[in-house]
C-alpha cells in the first residue's frame, strides 16, 4: 500500500466515490481526462471509463444560493417551515410519533420524517 493515493480519505469504510468532476477530453476509446481540484494535484488526471460513474444533473435539486445563508465554514442551518403530516407508528411495546417537516431550503419532495419532540 506504500505510495497509494487514497484521495484524502482513510479507513476501511471510506467511500470510493470522490465527487463529480468535469471531463476535459476523451483520450482513446476508454479513457477520459478530468478537471480535478488543486487538493487532488498528486492524482493523475486520466481515468479508465470503468472507474467513472455517470452523473445526471437534476434541475429540481439545484438550490439558489441566495435563499440559503452559507456560513464561512461552508455550512448552513436548515430551518423548519411547516409540518405537513403526522403519524404514530406502533412498535411492540411502544408508540413512536413522527412528523413530516418541510425545510426552508427544500421543496415538498425534500420533506423528511422527524421524531416528534415532547
């Protein structure tokens, strides 16, 4: 394993997928040159097609940056806007109440089920 570049991630359960990068040009029939960021400068830019995943952009998942207040640490706080639905799930010995929450930076499809706070 000496000299193997692991894209900055270590550990047994580290993800293999690094991120979407733009293709600069096609080299041969089965290789592509990618536009990698500066922190991956030690990695060779040409990859075999079997190492790449197809990235299909979804225009509905794009959030305008004006509506999200991004902090200096590149994080943001999600604020709940509305409770869309309520449900109580019956387990063996107890009942668990949960609510479907619509978040400020998400659409209705992005609403999540959260445990109800007492």
